């Protein structure tokens, strides 16, 4: 450090109770400072419960610190050498302990000039707990000159770094006293808004503040109260708790003028964000910039106070950099389970009733989107009508059969009537929708076995009530889609697609943008003679198909929205096969990822 350079500042982050997010605050502050060109050293002084390294793990070569010595190793090494050298006249050995070289790990970042050095709590081996619990702090201070060592170390670190951030342990102990009284220039006191946390933290802060006064009573320690895990529910109780905390900590911010004190209490809060409660992710990467009430904004406010407004926000970081680092924190996160699908509704109708069907479709699109399959919208020029509509019928959960005056009076459409028979035989719910001008007795016999409804398409309320009934019916029969992570067929059939000379294979071809034709095949070195039973995902109805072999192979064609695991049983039960369609490299990517 040059003669005119400003010495670095030591900032201790302390909490009386655990669970305040203290370590998270330390790690985020370090990044905000470092991205603004500050030389930063972070020390995990919470020897009893080290965890700060979890926030830095994407940037550590030794992520579990199994081979990385740290702070407790530094103290043990010093004490060991001090005892050996007690009889010697030379004190040159002490010079080696006036910096932390050998105990520092530099975070491996790709952010240009950003540099953060980290001293972990210690090597996380089987001996770690023994080292911490057996270290004699009284001997360190009274016999080995530990107090002098720490003062000299602090002076050296202030020459090497702009900021030294210390993550102190909770409660009241020898090590927490070192962190709160001897080491810091600034003390950030993290607390939650319950009275035990507030009063305990305020008492420790008050003790450190008074012990650090000069003989003329001038304070030498700045204290920054920081309320964390703030939940905005129950506004009256929240305001009462804020007032209690302010009364306890008011004395520590008297160096601010009255207006700035009011502003400080409004800024010195970190809202509770459930996302950060489940894994050690830094808000500098998880939050976007300049969002009010974000965790990042709260830590930026804190840093602005610690730097006397020199550093106000996170330094330059592209969105691509932010996203790439965020992926390093949660690379193995499983995809969120998809909500149960409500299934699909298929409409069978005659072209003469098209105007009424148009009104019904418009209402579906407005009130119950993403559930409707409708012939006209499914077909494109060049499509194979039988193939496309056959796949749609198979994927449908409910069939609506529209019967209006046009269908009743017109010459029967052979294709529509053939489709009606396929629907009736599907085993799925069939709802006759009878329009004005048609009576129940006018319906063909095959439809009168199903409970239907009368609708006057001139009345919106009747249409809306009908669609509401359909939505209730769909929810009652909702099943998970095939992309659920708890695929019920996975592993149930032995996990092998080849066994006993038999192979279960599949090909997948797109039918429309959203539907695929899946051809399943079981064949082998010798021709199949017994039927093969295919066990499909339970969202299909039916979900079991028994297929008799043709030319020695059993083949089944189904329509599907996405991939799933299926089983097949052949040779009278002697051969059990399993195939996960999501692992089928020849299938379209869209199908495999669903």
C-alpha cells in the first residue's frame, strides 16, 4: 500500500441468534464491493458452525474444503510454534503469522478484475471439531501473545485489502468477542424482529461499542443494525416490532443526522425471500438489478453505508454472466413437477351446425383455454385426416357430440357418423349437446345412453355454465402429464428394453405441432407367438393394451403429447421389458423434453 493510500476497513457481521442470514449478507457484500474494484478478503470466523464457503462454492477448487487449511489451522499452527519457540531467543518466526498467506483461497472468477480472497474456517476433516473444541483461547491471549498478534495481523491486512469482512459466530464467546470488539472498524448487527434476537444483539453491540471508546469517550466503532427476514404480513405487529428494535439500536446511528437516520431505518431491512431459504444462492446473481425490495437492493444499501456512499450498487455484470453463474449454483435442480393436466375435449359435429360450434369454441378459448381439440383447427392442408383426428380422439378425455337442427335435417355425413361410433365405443365420457330445435327423442339410440344437456346458443350464460360444468368434470378426472418426475412406470418393469432375446423399441413421428404418433414394437430373434401386453402411462385411457403378434412381432400405435416410461410383458409373462421414451435419441426433442 502506498504512503498516501487509505487503509482498509475491517467489517464484522454479527448476530446474537442463528437464522438471520448473516453469512448471506457477508457474501453478497463481498461481491458488491469486489465488482466495484475493491480488494476484498472474507474470513469465516464462525468456527463452531462454518458455512460461508457454501455461498462461494462455484468459485472454489476444493468445494468441500477437505484439503484447505483455514482460520483454526492458522491459530493452531501459531500456538504450536509459539510453544516450541518459547525457550528460543529469536522471534523471527512470528513474522510468518503476520499475514494469512497459506490459509487464503482466491475465488476463481471470470469477471475480469474482480478479486475476492477467502479464509475458510478450517480444513473440514475428521479432526476439525477436535481442533476447534480443544483450542485454548485463554492461553492464546495470556501466554502466547494472541492479542498482539491479532493487532499486528489486522494492521497488515488493512494494508493488503480495502475491506476485510468477518463472518462472526452467534452468541457470546471468546471468538465472538474477538470479532465484535478487537477486530472491526464497523460492526453490522443482523437481527430478526423477535424480542430475544433484538435485545440480545443490542446488548452485545452496546458492550462492544462501549469497550471501543477512547479515554475521552469518543467512539471508535461504527455499528450498523440490520433487520433481516422481514415479513410484511400483520402490519400492526410489524410496526410495533420495528419500534422496539429502533429504540434498542437508536444510539448506534446517532452519527447520522436526523433526516439520514429516518432514511436509514427505512433502508436497513432485508425482506424474507423464500427462494433463498432453501439453498445457498447469492442475490447478486439471483436478483435482477434495480428492483425495489429485492434482497440485492437491501445489500446495496448496506454497502453504501459501509463505504460512506462510495459504492452504491453492484458493479458491471452482464445478464449472460449473471445467468451463467446462477446455473453454477443450482446445476442439478430437477424440473418442477407440472400441474395435473385437465385433459382435452373433442367435438363431433356436422358442418350444418358449424355456426353454433363456432360460438362454443370461442367461449372455450375465453374461459377454459388449452383444453379444446376441434376438428377444423386440427387439420392443415396435406394432413392425413384419419391419422390426425384418430390421434386427437385417442388423446381426448371427454367427447362433445353436437346435435342441432342442421345435423338433424341434413343428409348424414358418413365420416361424421363413423367417427361418432368410434367415440361411443371409446369407453370415455360422451356428452350429447342438444341445441334449440332438437328434442331428446331425435337423438340416435347410441347417444341416448349418455347423460346430455340442452343449450340455447343465443344465451351466453347457458354456454358459460356448460363450460364450467365441463371444467369441473375435467378436474375430477385430472391426471399427471407424462412429464411428471415421479413417472409411475419408471423402474417398475426391470429397466431393460432387451431381455430373453426380445427387444422393446419405439419410433416417434409428429402428427401436428403438439401431437405425436408413437409406434411401439416388441420382436426378437425368434417370432413371437403369445400376446404382448403394453403398459402405458396411466394418463391414457385405457392404459393397458394386449396385442396379438403379426408376422412374429407385436406392434401398437398410440398418439401422445410427450415422453413417458412404458412396460411390456411377453412370452406368457416370462419376458418383462421397459423403455423410457424420454431417452429415445431418435425422437423429436420437443417430445422427449415434455
